[in-house]
C-alpha cells in the first residue's frame, strides 16, 4: 500500500458557490487549500438557484431595513465590480442573463401596497418603466411596472468561471472507494484519508482546518466528525418550470410583503425558453403533489401575467431544500451563518448573493496562513477534475468558460427533468 501525504492549511468539502468562492479567496491569500466534491460542481442548491443577485427586495417588502438589507446591498455592489473585472475574483466570463429585474402587481390591494413598499424601501432605486418600454410579458399588467438593478446571472457559467481558476486545487472523489476522517475528539480532525476502490495508493491529507460548505450535505459531514445535527435547518421549495414559445422575463410579482411569483428565464438545449418560477408559489407548493402544483400554476400564472399566451407550453416541477444555519424560529437567517467547533468550520451562505460575505468572514477568522511563502504540497492528481473523473453533469461549453479540463458542472433542473406535462 503506497501513501502520499499532503499538508494543508484548509480543506473544503462542497463544490457549490460557497465552497468555490471560498477556495478562490483562500488561494489569493496564499493559504494551502484544497476543495473536495463528490458530485458535479454545483449539484443541488447552487445549480437550482434562479441566479438573481438580490438587492434586498424581500427585506423592503417586510419592512426589515436593517443590517440584513445593508449586507445584501453591499454584496450586490461587490458582485457588480467582479462581473465587470474591477474586483476579485474576476468574473467577466460569467454570462449576465439580465441587467435588471422588473416588479409588477395585480389588482389586489395588498399587491398595490407591496409595490409601493418596494419602491420606497429598496436600497437600490426602483425606476418606473414607461408603458412602451415594458417587456412584452408585462404589457397588460395593471398599475406601475418598476425596474430594479438586480442582475441575473447564469449559475452554470459562474461555477465554471470559479472552478477553472483553480483546477489543480479541486478533487472530484465521485469514484473514491473510501473517504475516512480520523477524529481525536468531536470536531477535531487529524487526517482525511482518500483511497480509490481500484487503487493501492492512499492519499493522506493533513489539514489545519476543515471547512464544510456542502449545503444539505453538511449534516452527514458533521455526523462523521462527531458533531451535532442541530446546527442546520432545511426550508423546502417546490419549484415550477414552464417551457415553450415564451417571452424572456426576469422579475417579481409583488403581493403584500411576499413575492407572489419570481420568474427567471433560460434557453434549453432545444432552443426553447424555460421559465423557472419561485416565490410564494414554490413555498406553498411544498404541500402539493407535482400534479396539484402544476394545476395551480396553470391558473396562477395567467392571473399575474394576462398578456402571456400559455398555449402549447409544457410544465414540470422539482423540489429543492434550502440548507441554512439554524434559526430559533425556523425563519431565514438574516445573513451568512458559520460556526467553528474544534478544527471544523461549518458554513451556509443563506443566499447566493451572500457567498462573498461568507468567504470573507471565514478567511478573516483564520488569520495568516501558516506558510505563506511555501510551495504547496503535491496534490493527489488521480482525483483531480482534470484527470478524467467526471461527475453527474456536462462538460462546460464555451459560454461556461473554456479550458478547464474534463471537469463537470451540474446540469440545470430543466435539463434533467423527464416529467414534462402538456
């Protein structure tokens, strides 16, 4: 049995946006770090995200103009600079699907009140859209239509852009025969051992700090190092998807202090427009079967978008759990949540837009790297994404960032769902 040892400052488990952004931040600060993922990058919560870089709409609707709204606003500014190449990480390769989101309402009184609250409460100004400038989908919506500078990004291209910068520091262990933690006491990890089922070589990783950013997978990782499951909560969603000859639309129908629907658009591999529908419809849909939710959505969407023709469209749903740090009341945490126990840090960004803030908090807590001028230890390249180990996804297309070997990005929900209904 051959053993190869690799000493690290930090070892990250989880290749979603939180883990990849953290990897980038640690690398730029000269930490000897490595990221481990056992599936396609972004699988689960990240690839299911609608890609909206929220500017604080939900806080404005709920009247929560506090540190939470400020934190979200600061992060949207950082994202904008990164997407323009004026800050690190340089994300100019990320596809921007829309520079803004639209807000509209229905005839209901609560909807009128909600739109007014959004207009005056958002940190980012909401501008009134002239009738002739409205997107076609909003042509017959009553009252004002507002435009807010919430950018919408292609999440697959974000994952690819972050990953290809650090190809040599990402390990895909989808085919690993064994991953073993050696723990001296709960939360104190001494080593992490990797061994392929078809290999006589064992890779022994010796990290100073182990960081879990695996979303829902954090529960199992915490169990394996002897930590409690009480740190995390799950808030489920049941999302709706519609595909066909639909107009492009990005935005929120406001109803009181809720977003009745939140719609983002994409184009699938067959050239069809796909709407991903979240908001209140997805939260209430948790208690419905897929058939029941589709039936409800067939009535709900025409009522909030009277100008859209849903003839010859197909419908599907998917379920996803939002994994977050524990809140005493089960509500969405106000910001990123992380906690250190021994040598283990467990982290949840709460929202896509807050991933940079989470990385900043964690990295600042670590102090300086142990050997800032040291040459990184050789990596177990037999597990590298460049070695040919492929997760459950797609080879990145040019729009997702070229030249990062044979690694895979998770496919979006509309590309893996088979149950479409006319």
